[in-house]
C-alpha cells in the first residue's frame, strides 16, 4: 500500500458533499432514535443492583431463576455470559439492601462455591457520573480548541471539534441502535475516543499546515482542495495502519476480554472507525469549506479597498 | 589518507546488540518481580467498595463539615485495623461522602456490618430510659476477656465515674425481679424499645446483652456478656475503642466482587492483551519489515517501563487500567508508524537512508508531540472529573502516553539510528518496505 498523490486517483475533496450528506442523515436519524428509543442505560445510571453469579459448570437461566426463587427473590432480568455460559448476570431494579445482598451472596456461595459480584447504585450517583462525563467532554473540548488555536489556527480547532462531536454522537447513536448497555466503562471509552479522534485529526491537520507553508500562493478553492487532497493521501497509510493496529488491540479485548470489558471495547472499535472516517472525510473537508470562505472574504475586502487606494 | 567512506561501521551494530541484550536481560530478570508487586484493584482480586453518604445522627442538629468527615474516616480506619486488611483505602468524596475500598477481604459480610455500625453504646433500663452511654466509658479501655467461672468470651469496659455507676446499679437492683435489668444497646435509635427488640433473634437484635443487676456494684469494671465468640468479642472491643461514629452512614453505592470472578476477569483481560499485542507485532513486522523489528523491541521495552512506573507510583491496577495499558501499546505504535511513514516518504523522494532517517525523525516529532499533548489534555480532564474507575483509566493513559514518547520516539530513534548510521542499510530500501520502482530519481 503506497499512496503517492501524483499517481493516486483518489479524490477525497470531490465527494465531500456526499460525505456530509451521509453523516448528516445518519446523525439526524440517530438523534431521532436517541430521542425516541434512547439508550439502554445500565444499572450504573439507574437505581438498582446487578449480581454476577459464577458457577463452575454450564448453567441455564431457568436454573438461576429457580435458585433466586428459592431464596425468595425475583430478579427483573437474568442473562448468561461467558464462553460456556458459566456466569449469570441478574438485575434488580430498585436495588437490594445491604442485608439482602449479603444474604444472596452467602446463598450462592453455598451452591457454587464462588461469591457473586454485586454492584448497587442509586440513581443520584449515576446521574452525577453522566453529568461529570459531559462536563469532562466540554472542558476537554475547550482545552483542545485552545491548544490547537495556539499551535495551528482557530479554524483548525473549530473543524477538529466538529469532527469530535461527530464521533461522540456516532457512538451514542450506534449504542442506541444496538441497544447495548451503557455503563461506566462506556463513558471511559467515549472519552478515549475523544482523545483518539483528536489525535487522528491533528496528524492530518499537521500535514495540511506543512503543505500550506510549502505552497507559494494559495488563492482559491481549487488550490486549497489540491492541498487538502494531497495531505490526506500522504497521511492515508499512517491513518489506516494506526487504526488497524489499535483495532487489533480493541478487537482482542472485545472477543477475549470477558464481560467486564465488552461494552468498553465495542465502543472503542466503533469510535476508532468513526474517528478515522471523520478525520478524512469530515474534519479536513469542514476546514476546507471554512478556509475557502475566509479566503473569499479576504479577497472581497481587497477588491473593495483597491479602487479607492 | 583515503578513508573507506562506504565502509560498514560494525561497532555501531555491536552497540545495538549490547543495548538490546542488556535491556532484554533486565526484563527477563526483573519483569516477573515487577508484575508481582503491582497492587490489584478489587475488580481483579475480589473485595468490596462502598460509597457512604454521611448524615448527622438522628435527632441531632450537627452540620456535616470537613472536620466531621475526617473524624469519620479515622474512626473507619481504626475499625478496619481490627479486620486486618492489608491495604484499605478510605477517601472523602464531595461534601458528604466517604468511599471505602477493601480489596482481597474474605469475609465481606461481617466487614460491611462492622463498618456501618455507629457503635454508639448506651445503657438503659427496661423502660428505655438512658442511664449512661459511651462517653461514660474510659477511652481505649475496652478489651476482650473471659469470665472467671465459665471461661466464656466477654468484653470488659471501664467506666469513668465509679460513683455514678454505683448509683445506677443501686437504682436498678432495687427494682422488682424481671425489671432489674441493665440493657446494653448498640446503636439505639429513637423508637426502639426493649419490649420489641428483646423479642428478635439474637443476630438481629441491637441489644448486646441485658444483665440482671442483683446488687449495687461498687467497681469501675463492667463486663458485657452476650453470645460472643473470641473474635466477635474482639471486634466489639475494637469498635468501642475506635470510638463511636459521630455520624450515620448510609450506603448509596456498593460494588463487591467475588475473588474467583475477579481472578477470571484478570485472566481474560491478560489473554486478550497478549493476543492483541501479538497481532500488533505481527502487523508491524509484516508492513515495516526491518523498522517493524525495531518497533517490536521498543514496544516490549514500553510495556516493561509502564509496569515499573506504575509500581513506582503505587497505583492500583484495575480492569480499565489493563485496557488503558493495551491501548497505550496502540498509542506507542502510532508514534512509530508516524515516524516510519515519514522515513519511507523521504526514501521514496530519493534520499539516502541516512538523510531519510534524519529528515523523517525530525519532521515527525512535532506531529507526534501535538497529537499526544491533545490526548493528554483529554486524559487529565478525565482524571479530574472522573470517579475511581475512570480515574484509574486516566492515570494509566497518561503514564502510557509519556512512556510511549520515551520508548517510541527516543528509543526507536536510538536503535534505528545505530543501524542506519552503520551504513549497512544503505541501498536496501526493501528492508524499509519501499520498492525500488517507487523511488524518484533525484
């Protein structure tokens, strides 16, 4: 895979409107989905208790259900997990008290010899977490825009943040579509994606900046388009290789990492793909549009000034 | 004097092997020790974590302030000492919360009960009238003992004022039979009564014991007998010495992980990590050939250095932490990829291996710097605003990024530089993954 821009016939810029449209439709549909169907909020965001029961042999939901009934409890939902279905996750809405928890833990320890893991959350804590996560993303965005404005220019920062929100929204939409459970590790994943997305965008912007300084004159849209296209092709091998290697790691976590990391790694894989897509097709193209508008304005100003001067 | 300018400097290659073998030996000798020293989070070794909301004790109008929270933390610490947990973590969160993390504890049930009990001891008559309370006891005077006659475990406490105790026992011993009891309560609350509480089974009752007072006791030593074992008597003595909690604790969030589930989670995460890292190594070798080999060496060093730094920071490895470590490998790979792509580009433009290496390293540095700093900004915000699990992830991410900078930028440059400068790689673009026909003639 060598991407030499002279030989390559790839033209990212020509199709930018299509990409804007695709992303626009997807995200608009996604927002509607989020507003109607919403997210499958895990116990971390609602009042409730989850209990993971580990058995040493394959178990069925009926078996676990009857154990709970014997103990005098009725979980809202029981799901099996693990390779040979050796783990069951039971949910209780409203939550169990400390005493109930201890009783159930003792109960299952007697049956399977393992103490179940239990997590109980009140909605207050979950809400705080979500609020903190949103605050973190906003503060991080401001920090990143400031840094990019200092190191690059404001327009780069603005485009990077647009791509960033594209990616964050993208993950939310995918999670709304698949109705996978949203938990605390999911928030960590979204925050990581924020980091990666920016990282990816910066690498392409860095190349655009370099190529801009190599050009003697940048007058109009076509010049800009050529530079953007050239820069994207030059960084394409890096973008693809980096995302591939990180996807290897994330996919290995997804397949082999066990229940605890599943949501996290799935969000990562989705976010990484979205992040690469947005760096190539959204961030750079948004910058192109904004920059060409800026050039046009400067030209008009010059034209207005010239007859008088 | 004519020097053989195109000659190969074998000494540089010898230096390369010396560094690699030296570091390899260090890793082989020390890596397992480092890995064993890492303290595992409770999601990996089992244990529990409780977030308590601190409220004033019933009926009292105290304000929850920093001082009161610190008092609560020290009282909790003293109680955990009784349990003998190796590395407890008790932290104040927000304005009125305390988080307790006990990793690797076996008997979670009694630990949780022990923590949340207020340990307010009171002595009442059967009409629930307060006779004396914990403040009438000598501080630190509680201890486990055995009764002289039956050898049953008891808790012995000493009262401050012998006169007061004599008066109380005199009063009670003069009451009719059946009413001459001195009821000893733990955590008596408004509305509790001897009548209802004494009907409950022993484990649930707040009444520790209700000894009959037959005569006036002219001594300062009081024996509390109940249905104690040596251990439970020791625990109660410990609680009494640690002092009553000045507040009420309410569990608002709790996580407890069974030891075997934690162990399995760790095994799975580590297996996934090995597979993921192996895939990355294979891809780098396939795509970047010789430079990929250098990347594999620096990535191995990276994993080792992260472990060392992590130990050195006394950080606790959690499940998200392992994820961050594995992702950090991805970040370190990225720094390598950016540099190598640059070098390949320079080679294709017709530069020699030496100048392509120099230009490529120099030009890629600012890219890597900008990209990593923005990620560090995101990770720092996560650390400041996140709760424990997210914080663990953020710490690992920051450590990973800084380390990857060290190994992937400087380590990679040093090792590759030795080979390139030895001139052995001159005119061998295929080793860099560049085809001869792609090279532009200058």
